[in-house]
């Protein structure tokens, strides 16, 4: 920048700092006070709208502000930055949406809050276009570090990002009045040892994962605790609206949640992510509208309780005076095999596509349902398939015993792996997958010998393709518990394997030996056949042995390289991807 240009800009910035009665938007007293209390990034060479990196100027301004005990001021205009900005006991303040900090590095987009008393408010955080989701904390737009305390993020707009909008590890903080939209991961994610956090009056739109999430990972060794999520308005997210996956003393109240891909409110201890249990939860006076809109997302339901890891998984959970309208699944959906202690009272359920309240057969624990109303359900008001201790003033429409399945047999024999249907397959029970809205369905059969388990999928699919990768391609999957140990999380003898329409092999299990798998995929009229053999990983088989099993399939019906829906042999609502205890059982025949 030329010396003349810099002088001209600094003169302009100085004039802009004069009392608002002369030239600015602020009242005179406020402007003068703000000038005395702050350091402008413009004073250190940051120039708006010049398409040049202002990182050094911003960092110098932050250092000067900290040394002087002042805040950092971001004037109107767009300022670029290419690396993390750290606020350690420093406030960063702008003019609102006109004060734009634009990240040019998707790997390091964060404004970090560290130390005590750091705040960010009245700025807009934007980014260059991003398409690859990242998971590091420094790729989030605002990263509250584990050392941070007494922090706040207020009146800030976050537009786009390669990771989460706001990720929190600190204590004693407020996240209030922000707008978060179009991030590739969660909108607001609270994790680690976070405690005493208020999330209030925020707006979330179209995030790539959950809108607001509280997650306590076992690997971190501590729970998130004392969180209040209130008066937020979230809509259009790819996955869930508000999630608590492990945490204690959490309140969710008076939020509006609409048009979510998955569940409106999701409460869980998850085996797939190894999260702690949920204790002392209150969910009240929330409005949930049109949840479970994405057929490719498995975690559906207006309010979904999923107990798949810790025992117990959910303790002292209260749900009262919530309204759930136009759910694309069941309004209240309870599943998993670890125990749950929860009560539901005075909730209003209107027009769910499936049941008003659905409790799946593997659920255990103590549940209470009193003074809830259900109108216009596509299924039943109450459909309890479980053996849990359930108190309800709604009649149960499920058949006695929950509808137990018949025995299923794996045929003894060694088929050729060529995609043709050998005679041996006629002795195996066909296990039918559900049918998706496009008419895609199929059956799977199992055979066995002393060396391997064999699988035959005969898929009906009008538009088979391999435009995507892994689960986003048309593909079939097996989920196997060879020892039928029902451990919950995967352990010795458990595996998942995916075979794509193009015969590509993949697995969600790190280190699974795909080189030992033999497979063939053959296109046929109206669909395709997939046949494959997987050597035993733990079982020494004998006739009469029982294996835990589920089969699933993925359907990219429009060929855009993204999964549109999925199919399953067992009830799709059972969390087979996270809990081996919900698998069906197949006996090795003689």
C-alpha cells in the first residue's frame, strides 16, 4: 500500500472515530468512550476491501489491546485473515454485520477465545468457499479453548465454515444472540469439560450436522455439565436439531426446532462415539416441527432417546409441555438396549407419520407417560414393544411380546463366489430388507462352512449406480457378531463390511482386513446381485451356533453421489450401527 493511500485511510479511520453527532452512527458519548477503550485494527495497517491479508495487523492490534487493557475494534468493511486469531483475555468488537472477518484458510479459520474474560461480539465471520468437512478445533469459526473462562460470544454472525460454527471447551460462558448458518459441521458444539454454559437466543440455519450439540466423550475423561439451551431458533440442519450425547444438569427449554434432517431433539449415550450417560436432564416447552426429513439419516424421531453404550444410559430425564408437529417418523422414539429412566408429561403430539410414542423391543428401564395427547397419528398413539417398566395412561397397541421373530437359518455349504445363485442358497432363510419410497428392496441369505460366512444379496433397484463412495454409493452391508456376545460396542468377533455396486469393498472398522474378502457383483434385470465370503475372525463354527446379524443397503436413487435412503433387515429404528445388542439372530444350520 502506498504511503499516501495509508495516510488517507488512517485519516478516514480517524474521522470515523469522531463523535457520531458529527459523522457516525453512534451517539457521541458512546463513540468517544469506545475510542478510548479500544484499539482499532486499522491503526495497525488493516485495510478493508483490498483483498490483502490483514492477519499481521489484526494480531498486532490484539497484542496492543491486551497490553493496554483495551478491546480490539473491527471497523466496517471486509478484512481477510489466513490463520488463527487468538484472544487471550481480550474482547473483539465490531459494528455488526458490516464488520467482516473473512477466513482465507479453511484449515485454520478459528477466532480462539483463551484465558479469562475473552469476548467476541458484533462481527461477521465469513469464509472462502469450502467443500471438505474438517474436524479440528482450529477449523471451527470460534474455538473456546479448555483454558478459557468467563467468556462470551454475542451478536455475531457466522456464515459458512469447514467445521463447527462455535466449539466450546471452556467454563462459565455465554453464547447469545448469534446467527450460525451453512457450516459443514455442528452449528454450536459444547464438549470437553465445559461447564456453566448458557446458549440463548441464537438462530441456526442449514448446518452440516447438528444445530446445537452437547457431547461428553469418554476419551476426554469428564462430562459437560450445567448447560442451559433456551429460546433458540434452529431450522434446516442436515442431522439433528438439539443433541445431548452425554452430559449432566442440562436444560433445554422454549426452543423452536424445524425441518431437521434427523431427530428434533436427540438424547443419547452413543456406542459409536463412546459418550457418557445423560443425567439430570429437563426438556420443556420446546416446539418441534417437521423433523426427520432426510431419509438417509438413521437417527429420526421428534424426540429420540437412544441408549446404546453406558449402563444406565439416560437417568432422571424429564420431558414436559413440548409440542411435536408433523414428524416424518414417530414423535417420541425410544430405542437401544441400555436402561433409561425418563418421564413424559403434558406433551402435545400432532400428525406424526408413524406412532405418537414408539418404544422398541430392546428398551429396558423405567418410563412414565402421563397426560400426553396424540392426534392424527399415522400409526398408534402408544406402541410399546419393550419389556421395560412402562406407566402410561395411553393404551398400548403393540401385540403381546412385541412381535418376536421366527428362527432364521444359515445354510451349510460352500457357494461359488460368482454372483450366481447356487443350490446351497435354497436352504438358507431369505431375510427381507424393508422397501424404500423408490421401490428399492432386497433379500439376503447366509451360508457357512468351516472357513467362512457367505452372504448373498439379491437387490431390486431401478437405478443402480456407483457415483459416490462408501455408503453414498449403491451398496450392501453386513453387521456381524460372530460370537453373539451382545457386547454393545464392537469387540472381538464383530465386524461391518460394505460391498459397493462396483464391487468396491469398505468398512467402518479401522484395520479390517479387506484382502481376505472374496466378492462378486452382477447386474441383472431390475437390480443386482452381490455375493461375498468373509473368513471367521473369532468363531470356530459348529452347527447350532447362533450369530448376531443385521443386513442393510444404501440407495443413491438419483445418481448424485449422495445416499438418499437406506434399508435394513431389522427395524430401521434400531441403532444397529452403534449397538450389537440389537442385532437379530441367525442359527448355523446342519
